[in-house]
């Protein structure tokens, strides 16, 4: 069944995680509002959230994870994102990388066994490097090259917009390994070497979005992830999981915006009554709540298909498209509902509105999601 009430176990897990987030993480999120969270501090946060399952929630128990379903993990993840999308984004990348490592084929278990335990425990950071200065939506055009030299690759070039990039202890790099071949290669910062630099953005500067530079980086061929030359196909599998998760970042934002708006509209009085008693404000609250629930349900549908082992590229794209665009509107409406106060740093909604603008861009823009969805529905690609 796609939509169901939380089980008792899910309810208890969410409740205790929520309590922990309110007492331990919310104060940190406040302290670092619009400021970069240093790596050591972020590591402390990751290790604390690891106690509640994230980032190894869906990793099988025999690999040190909790073996939870994608839907259960999404419930926990929403709680985190409603408190801090900065921390949510960092955890999202790490949990995606942990799950990927845990599912590597037998020939790559040496990489799984070396990197997975630290990921699950929240001790290590990872990043996934696809985008480049001249390569965004068109992933097939990647320029970063991995030239074969005996039993090593030599990697040169720049990746950009890499989430966790400045924190990362290791990254998966999508690189050209032949004239028309792309492959994923695991590169370790200490062992093989890469440099990184944070990018300053409109919002979400608490976590790291970074440029990553490779300069004659020498990596053994045994660090290939999945099959050599098959990166495009495998990237689509990564996007299938990632896009619904990006949708959940926006669900968290909408939750925070709605909660703030409900509280404010009950407190703030104009024309002799709470603004919630004015019908246009009531309508706004109703639309915000409906958008939040619709976005969450679309994300849950994708996650429940993943749990059932059903490929869900289109459903995941729909979840991302709807949730991220809905959050832009909901968070903007939250500012409007707060009047002048909504524009000040004293209230959270101005930050939420800035954060919401960021999220429709990563893991394929809204335009690209529309192209993926329409191709799925018509069978005709309209990318070029
Ligand atoms: C916060 C954040 C985190 C990110 N994290 C990562 C990460 O961890 N790893 C990583 O590799 N990348 C990451 N990215 C990069 C992200 O995936 C790209 O920014 C995104 O794919 C868009 O690429 P671009 O910015 O180069 O825009 P472009 O591809 O240059 O697009 C510019 C505009 O043109 C539109 N457009 C492009 N092609 C078409 C088309 N065929 N039809 C219609 N419209 C089109 C786009 O929708 C967009 O509006 C991140 C980005 C952000 C903002």
C-alpha cells in the first residue's frame, strides 16, 4: 500500500528524534544561521544523528546500518529538514553515499569495507561530483578526464557545486575514461589528493557547496565504482533516489514555514482579531497546508516504490518538481503572511524563503524534471 498511517515503531522513532532535534540541534542551527558550520562541528552533529539512524538508516543491519525502509527514513529526514536544511543537505549526501557503498558489487567490497563503517557512524563525509563549470543539465558533456596510466587513472579538471565538497574525505567523481565513456571513480582526499573551495550563495551557506579541483590526481583502477564506462546509466539510478530526497528537503522547509505561519496568524491581531480570522489569511494557510501534504505524499509514493523494488524515475522527478516549486511559493507566502516582520532576521521565514529558492536547482532543475516526466509519459525526448 502506497499511503498508510505511520506504524507504532515509526511514530516512536520520529517522536524521539524530534525531541532530540529540538533540544540539541535547533540551538546549533540558530547559532550558525547564515554562517558556515565548521567540519568538526558538522561531524559532531552527524555522529549525534547517527544514534537515531541517519545517515545509515536504510543500510542493511549486516553492514552496520538500521535496515529501515526508505519511507521510515523519509519520516526521520523530514524532522531534520524542518529544523535545518543545511544539516539535512549534508546528511542527505552522506546517507545516499552510505547506501550506495553498501550495495556495491562484490568486486568493490574492498571500498565498501574501507569507507562504509565511518559513513554509517557519522565520522566521515562524502561527495558526489558530476557538475563542472561548463556542465550542468547536460551530464553527458562531462570534461573532467581520467587518463589510464598502467593500473592507475590520472584525473585532471574542476568540478563545481559539490554538496559536502569542502567537508568530503572522499568523493565519487564522474570522469571521462574514454572518448565517449564516463565512469565513476572513488577519490580519497588524503590518499590521492584534491583541493576544494566553498561557494558563497544566497542561502544554505551553513553546509558546504564547493568547487573541487583535481590536478594529476593518481587513483588505482580498482577504485572504479560500478562498471567502467557505464556512469551515465548509473547516474540515473542515483538521481532516482536523490530526487525524492531533494523533495523531502522542501517538505521540511514547508513544514517550518507552515508552523511559523500558523503560530503567527493566531497571535498577530489586526482589525481587532487574529489575522487567522481574516478569510484571505485563512485561505493562504489552507493552501500552504495542502501543498505540504501533497508534496509529502508524492515523495512517500516514490520511496514506497523504492521499498518495493519498483523503478520510479518519473515518480521521483514528479516529487522533486512539485515539492521544490511548492516550497518556493509556500515560503514566500509565509513571508507575506508575517508582513514587515517577515522580512527581518528576527523571524525564520525570510531565511526559509531564501533557502527555498535554492532547492529547485540541484539534482536537475525543474525544467529538466519536466523533460524527464514528459519523456516518461510520451516516450518522446524533448531535451534538445
Ligand atoms: C545547492 C546545490 C547543490 C548541488 N550539489 C551538487 C552535487 O552535490 N553534485 C553535483 O554534481 N552537482 C551539484 N549541484 C549542481 C546542480 O546539479 C546543477 O546546478 C544543476 O544540474 C543545473 O546545472 P547548471 O547550474 O549548470 O545550470 P544549466 O544547466 O546551465 O541551466 C541553466 C538554465 O537553463 C535551463 N536548461 C538547461 N537545459 C535545458 C533544456 N534542455 N531545456 C530547458 N531548459 C534547460 C535550466 O533548467 C536552467 O534554468 C548543486 C547545485 C546546487 C545549487
